[in-house]
């Protein structure tokens, strides 16, 4: 069982002990992702593994939320636009206390609360359902505008996680233009810039660069980071919260399949699960990382 998240307190400075805790939590989430994909026999592998560090940071450190009270009115909002990477969302929710970790084994099964795309009416704690790619940022922009109108004194943050491949959808651009026009300082979006989509590399399917400049042109504050570096992630979120009159787009450069060498940087792992042999190999590799993480931090103390 990983340590629980903060609930409603202010964002505090990352110290070495907190970074070690986040690294161990992200690794535990990666093990859960592989285990649930093995049990389901279907689902996406590369994106969930690549985003485990960012989800661990958000759910264990940055989000203002109460897992035991998912409808807490003062909570931040999190929209997952690329719903097919939901195994990492479910793992983050389970490890932070929304539901028992054992329930992850029901992924994609009939009657389960853990559908192949998040279903808002099935699982408390989800803010939206997802399915059609490219629609999440529009929902988040709408939430940010509504929150500014309904709660003008609120310091709530609306987070939106989206993929680079979703930039092939025109709705993403429309939402980007509206967010910049409305100067939504309460909106922080994070792109999983892993350079893959289901049938190839993004720059082969539909070139996106210079992606950061495109968001700057729409009056977004843009930050580019290493999506596996907790100090970089923390610095970007702090910077975003300090920006006025602009929404922030964090371009997080990530490694798809992060943590399992056989899966890393291969678009073929975008949309398929491991088989039993591959899953065992992945779990063995991830389980050895716990000791390395502890040893590295022990050496720095």
C-alpha cells in the first residue's frame, strides 16, 4: 500500500523524501497497470506506463482532493481527454484511496466500474466520461469558464491531460483558441508528448512540431519539461499557478512504455496488452526498480 495523498492542504516543497515516495508510488502504479492489463487481456500499455510519474505527482502531491469524499465541493477538477490511457488513472485513484487496489483486476470486465474508457456515472471521482479523442480540452475549458463565473473567488485548478495524437482532432485547436481568448488562468493542461500513436510515430502520421509555438500563438503560457523528472513537474505546476491572464500548457516529454525496456519508445505497444510471458518479464523488471530507487536515495542521504 502506498502512502496517501494530501487532502485540501497547500502545495508544499518537494524534498528528497517526498521524491522517493513519489518514485516508489509511480513504480507501484506501473506494476498495477501491467497486472490489470494481464487480467483484462486487452487495453493500452505504452501511454499508461509513460504517464505514471505525472499521475503519481498529481494524485499524491498536487491535486486538492479527498479520495474518501470524491464529491468534496472544494476539490480541483481533472479531465482525462485521452481516455484509453485510463489504466494509469485507475491505478492513481486506487493507490490514493478512492477504491481498493484489488478492484483494478476488474478492468474492462462486464459489470466493472473500470471500463475501457472512464465512465463518470459508474465510478465516483471521475469528472467526465471519455471516448471520442480530442474532446477533453473542450470540456476542461468549459469547466474553467463556468468556475470563473460561478465561483469568482475560488482558487480551484482545472487540470486536463491530453495526448499529442489528439492534436490531429480539430476540436483540440478550437478549445485551445477559446482558452487563450478567455485568459483562463485557472486551467492547466498537460500534453503527453510521447511521439507515438496507434499506428506510427506522430511526426510520420501528422507532423505536430513546433507544437509549443502553436500554443504560444494562442496566448497560452507554455512550459516544456521532462515528464519523468519530479522536480521539473513540480516546478512547472508551481509556475503555472503563478501565471495570470493565461492558461498554461505543459508539454511533458515522456517515454512511452517507461520502466519496461522491451516496451519503451515502440509505437507497437500503444494499443495492445502484454501476453503472460511479456507481463511476467515486465513485472520482474519493475519489481527490481524498487530496490534501485531506495538505494539511490539512500546514497544521497
